[in-house]
């Protein structure tokens, strides 16, 4: 069970007894995976209407960020063709 990918990805090694650094690393891993937000959200009941609103907002945010990252990567490419070649 310890070799399962879900557990291996969230395993943090404590080096030289430095528990604070390991705790920070674990918090960073859990927050990037979205585990902390899921647990906090599960503390209270979320009405279905609010849940749909939140999920729609998260989807819109995800789409916006992916499109913005695509546009930024396009602009920052070094060897791209000139889009206004004949102007």
C-alpha cells in the first residue's frame, strides 16, 4: 500500500530531525493537490446551488488560466513567424 502512487506522491522525508521544514513541504504538497481545500470545504454542508456556482467559477477560472498561459507562451516564443508579413 505504501508503494501506491497516491501515497508516494505525498510522502515527505524528515531530514536531520528538521520537522518544521518537512511540515512546510507537506503543506505545500497538500495545498497544490487541493486536499486542504477539500477538507475545509467538507466541514460544513454546501447547498447544491452554491456547489454549482463554485464549480462553474472554478471551471471558468481554469479555462481562463489555460488560455492565458497559452497566449503568453505564444508571445514569448523566440522563433515565430511574423503574423503581419506583407504589411
